[in-house]
C-alpha cells in the first residue's frame, strides 16, 4: 500500500520517506540488521525504530520482536517484503547505473541513530503518528 504523505509544498511517498530515513541512518552507522542484532539493540535500549517485513513467516521470531517492541515501547514500521527492506538498509548490490545486480533479503532492522533530520523521517513520524 503506497501512501502520499504531504508536508508543505513537498509530497513524499512512504517508500521515499523510509528510504531517505534509512540512508541518513546508514551514513552515521546507526542501522543494525538481522534478528540477533535487533534483539540486542532492543534489550540494550538503543533502538529508536524497528523496521520489520510483513513476510516474516517464522512465528517465534515475529513474536519475540513484537514482545520486545511492546516491552521497550519502540515504534515499528512495517514494509511489504524482505527484498524491499534489504534495499532500504543497503544490503543489495548495485552497478554504476544504479540498477540492482544482486538482490538480498532482510527480515528485520533497527535504527539506533537517525543521523541528520531528514524530510523523510519528519514525514513518517509526523503523518503516521510515530514519536521519537
């Protein structure tokens, strides 16, 4: 489901906003990827936002992440697929033209540091009811 998020003169889709926020976080090394690293981040109190794929089919994994998110009161952003999340968190390999050479998959990721304030982050947090 693609939503257009409005902020002043600029219109941004949820995909663009999520991508912008993740790129900013990657630049400062504030992104952790994978189930084990995300659980460590949540338990350690470093996680500010969890990004989870809707395709997770392992019930135990999903239940553990959901439980930790509720326990530590961390907002969750759900994306459609593992491949989409992998693109957001920078796991996919691109050629010099920007075309994907090798697709990867990622089920869950967490942002510990947003880096600079981006329009994407402000848009998602403001219009989707998330709070930092």
